[in-house]
C-alpha cells in the first residue's frame, strides 16, 4: 500500500477495530504505541496501515507524533 492509499482513521474508528473506548486509543497515542497525526483543528488521526500492523501484532512503523 502506498502512502497515498493510506487512509486516516479517527480514534472512534480505531477503537471500534480493537473494541476499546476511544479514550484508550488516545492513551495509546500518548504512550507512543500508535503514531497520531494532528489535524489543523487539533484532532488525532491514525494511519490505517499502522493500525493494521498493530492489529497483526507487528511493531509500529513511522516516526513522531
């Protein structure tokens, strides 16, 4: 999958994937378990490829927050 095809997910979408509360996803981002991207409005977004890798049990890819 190329970077252009990598969809950005909301905390709610990631939470639904893992069946956790969206606040848990935010805690994961704060702890560095997932890399988040901030929108101009300050909201977090997550790369679908990184979420899929975490779901498979792979170590996260990517850089900073």
